[in-house]
């Protein structure tokens, strides 16, 4: 069950990132530049395929002009 919950939170987080990126009308490439991350990593996050470090969550929140709690 813990593995299913882990997948669920990764997918929810990815959807939140994608939703906010689209609200700001940003491409994955532009978000990647703003967050100092690679575009393919942004794609993997949005698809719920990877665990995101706290450091990268902070970078994404800043790049998306949103609090971590609101993600």
C-alpha cells in the first residue's frame, strides 16, 4: 500500500506542477530554465515518474511564483 501512495503523491505533485505551469503559460523549456533544471526532468516530474528532492521542489515553487504549500 505504501508503494501505491508513493505513486499517487508523485502523480498529484506532477499534475500540480503542470497545472501551474500552464496557468502561467510557460513551456517546459522555459520552466526548466527558470528553475535551473533540465527540460526532461520537468517532463518526468509532470508525469509522476520521479521523486523530487526538497531542493528541487523549492526551485520549482520559486520559478512558478507559488508557495511550496500551495503546490
